[in-house]
C-alpha cells in the first residue's frame, strides 16, 4: 500500500489533470473515479488518525489518574465575577 502522502500527491495530480479540461470524456471520468476512491480512503485514514490522537491526548499521565475529556478543562471551571 502506498503511503498517505503518496496517495495525497496522486489525488492532487488527478485534480490538476481534470482542471486542465483537455481530456477525453472517458479518461476524465476514469480519473474522477480514481480520485473519488483515493479521497474516500484518505478520509477514512485521516479519521482513524484523528481518533488515535484524541486517545493519546486524553491518556492519563499516571496509572491512577482519570483521562481528561475536555479540550480546555481550566476554562470550564466557574470563574469568579
């Protein structure tokens, strides 16, 4: 399997070819189809990576501590007027 970056580069290449607009219709449709498959695959992988990062961010520092569920827990506390 190609790396995320290689697939993203290929998607950008396909996009540029399609933007030029000088392709026969059948070739344009074929490139568009390839681009859609790449796009969906990249989106799934990016979502998986985002979930992993969220888990790592919320991982407890000590074995006995609870994970933090808020992004900015200090801002959620009531502040005196």
